[in-house]
C-alpha cells in the first residue's frame, strides 16, 4: 500500500468533497458532545453531536462513530472522533487522527478537520492520520475495496510541518513493512538489498560487509549466529554526514531475520512471530531514512547487524567460545540469546568511530515483555544518554521506561573459560537487565587526545529493549495497528532532529 497524496485546504470543512470527513468532539455537560473548532455550521454541528451521542460516543479518547453526512456537507460520511476532556496536545491529536483513519481506511479521499493550531499539532495530525491508516497488503490478493489515495488536512497552513509529518509516517510505514515481510522473503541479503534500494537517492553512504569480510574483520558474534543458516549474515553501515554537523550519534540495530533459537531450539509456538526479531535493524533504517530526508543537524551512523539464527550442522553450539570484534571472548551458553551477540559486534564497530552517543535498539528479551507489557520499551544505559532518549520519547508521544543496570547481577555473566558468558548461569532473575549489562561490556571508550595517558571514560550509551512494543498482539488503538508498530522510530527521529550542540554537550558532563 502506498501513502496517499497529501493536500491542505482553507475551505470550510463542509465544502470539501471527500469520502470521509474527520471531526473531533469533546464531552460536554450532561452527556452531550461539543464539536471542536469552527469546522461546521451550527446546524450541522448540532446534528452530529446528537447523532454521535445517541450511538454511544462519549467524546473520550478512541471513541469513534461513522455517520452519513447531513445535507449540505459534501463528504459522504463524517467520522466523529473523541478528543477527551484534557488539553489538546500533539499526542492527543495524533492519537485521535489515527483512531479515525482506522475507521475510514477503505475511503479514497479522507479529510481531517482537527485543530492543527501550530506546527507541532499539524505534524502530529498528519502522522496520526497516516499511521492509523496503515495496511500491509503485499501478500494478499488485490482487494475490491477502494484504495486510500488522498489525505486533506483542513485549516493547516504550515506546509513544512505537514511534509515533515509525511516523511516521519513514511519511515514508520517502511519499518512496519519490513517487519511484516515473511522470513522466506526477508533474510540478511534481501534485507540489505531493500535498504540499499530504498536509501540510494538520499545523502547516505552505504557500506556492506559480506560473510567473508565479517570473518576477516573479526565479527565473531554475527558470524557465529549466522553460521547455522544457508543464508549468510551481513553487517550494513549507513552513514549520514551533513555539513557543519553538531556531533556524531551511532545507532545499532538487532536484525535477526528469523530466530529459531538455533540449537537451543524454541518450542514451535514460540517461533511464531520470530520474523519480528529484526525490528531493531528495521527501526534504525527507518530513522536514517527520515533524518537524511529532513536534513538533521547531526552526523548519524547506523549499524544493521543481520543474521538468521537456524539449527544445522554448522550452527554454533552451547559451550562454544567465540571472539567478538575487538577481541573479547564469549562463552555461548544459550544459542537463543543470540541478539546480544550480534549487537556486541555492532557496538564495537560503532565505538571504533568514537561517536558522542551510541543507542542500540533490539527486540532483545522476553523478560522485557513480562516486566513492561506491550506498550513500554525498556530503556537502560548511562544517565545523560537515557535522559535524552526519554525526553525525545515524551515529546513524540512514545512510551519508554527507564530501568536500572544493577552491578550485583553482572557476576552471573562470569565464565570459567571466556571473558564473559552470554547468559547468566543458574538464575533467570532480571533477564532484561542482565542483557543490558552484557551489552554494556562492548561499549568502547571515548576518544583521547594525543599524549593523554588517562583512561578514557565509556562513550555515553543507551539501550532500548523494544521486545514489548515492537508488535501489538492485543488489538489496534489510536494510530497503532495490530502487528508491527514501528515503536521508538519517531522518538529517535525526534532526538536526532532536535539535538544541538548543547544537547551533545550534556553527554560529556
């Protein structure tokens, strides 16, 4: 499914000839509704308020009612969506726009008459509307239903904000498309090819490490995990370098295109959905697409760590010892704890360029889902780094929860035969936190000046465990569909678009 064409209009909403017109309402006194904004005449607004209330719409968030348009309104239907009682914010508008377009997604032309009162609100309305209308149809027979082809935003005049909303939504759509693609079609080499083809016209330099180069470069984590598959692994580096960049940020994404568990084989039921295990790599790819299109002020390098974790005679075994890029050895006690192994190589590669900040993104642990459910991503790392991610998530309306990295859990990763083990022995406690402690070991030091013999501190680092919010299994809500969500993509775009020299400076304090 292609994104619809975006248009804006200063016409009264009643005069826009469309299939579905989206109007916002809030709860009024004594179970009445109030239409938000001067978007319809008094008579039309009164009729909509009464009709929607009679059908059970209370004006609360996610309340949505589809009505035939009254006489004098050129739209075929009117979608009445609740905005709740609280103050309107970009997050409120994004959520409402998404709820409404989910209801109207079979319409060819949708017009949105929500209160886009400033640039942030206008961008949020576009993002929400487009994200709510997402569908993945690549593997289905052509539908006889109309295809959404036009989105009109009523009353918004900031074309830059509207276009930014399109770019962000398009990037999230791409993430969702990648994650939805079945694993017989998406594997390390085809993933790399899709990324290369999609980003080829943007100011991004692309470097690909094939299986031979990975062996030669000492990327033992990626090579070890991918060794059991007939479809060899890849490492892809995406580099965006604007003039006068305010700093350099590295992103590292876990890209396990299918996770069988390897020789530590998952139960059959647990393999369902394991095509989602490449969501981290898809996320950082989508972020790169957006920041290069929107001309972010900061240099960004993304590392996509791509492998398929399969059982075979060439697969790594429990008890094997592998060497990560940079020389740290790892005793592999569980081949189903493979994501941290490929990320270790990616973190080492990212560290060698001494960026100001490293953020890794991964569907890393089932423990994160158990602890935080499906809406919150687990956030771990150094305080200045996690503070930047948390701020960006809040401003973009995404949900993260900062978790500790307790030093006392680190001893569980001690190994008798290697520098570190990939899982804690004898305990399943704090699995999300133990995985974060493992990754922390592979974040390198800051760059030192010539002649400086003091030990450099670690590069500021944040880890996002998106195992929960990456896939929504409990039913669509707001602009979030059932299935792949693209969670944290917008938060990271926000971080990279808004960071300046002061923001980079906070990392060194």
